[in-house]
C-alpha cells in the first residue's frame, strides 16, 4: 500500500535505477540509508549526514517509543523537525528490537508484550500501535510489524512466525493512513526456507 511513486530510469538484468518520490523529497535508488536509531546518526550532525549525499535516514520505532516517545516527538512537529532532517525518513516497526529481547518479551496473536531495557516498564506493541507510532513520527516510509525469528530456526517455527507476520501485516495495512507521499512497506519472512519467502 503506497502513496509513493517510483520512476524507473534504467535496468540492467535484474538491477534497476530509479527515483522514489516521498512527501519529503526524492530518493535515488539504489540508496544508502544511514541509521539514526534514536533520532540521531551517531557522531554526525544532520548537515554532515547530508554532505555524504544521503537522501534518506532510518529511525527506530522501538527506541523512539520508549524515549523520548512518539507523542513527544509529534508535539515537536514530527521526527523531521526533531532531528533537523528535511529529507525522507524510513522507520522500522520496532519488531526486530522487541524480538531480540528474548527474556523480556511475550509474543501473542495480539502483539508483543515486553519490558523496556531502559527502566523495566511494560509495553505492548501491536501492529496497530506500531503503525500509529510511525504516523506520529511522520515517517515517509512505514514498516509493518513482523516476528523476526532467530537463526537457525526449524521450518515449523519459520512457518508459524511467517503466518503470524502475515496476519500482522494485514492488520498493519488496515491501520495505515493512506496519504500522498507516504508508503507502507511489507517485510518478507520465512527464514532460510525459500518456499516460505
């Protein structure tokens, strides 16, 4: 589901060159995306990041929902203003970070309940909440919530997680507010099993 546009410029075999248009500007692809996990690219000013030629950066839903919170960032005018980054931003769903908290989280059909690594407080991340947080952040590209399984994983575990991720993707799609220049991206799961991917 996307309010984004993509202009294909050139192909060479399976490779392609194009431009993805977002609400906050174009992204020439393929693209390098610096990671600004907690609303900053470590050891770099926003100007220094721009000087590298980067057109898009990545923010992390898990870290931003815990501190300073999506609601607080929205009050500051969104993640772009909060970070002093005028270009496009992709936010992940927070799922990978939550899934990495093996002893601090519980996965259910509804979502994932977890304890903050910061202060031990309890939180619930559902597909709908992950989308809501990314909307509050004003991310140009929003990712669906998925269950990221560890490696290695048995095939039956990969099937279970893939099926849950598909149900969560449907819920994420329903929760996403379609707007011009904003897009929702799916995530391929299935582990190392090609027939599941």
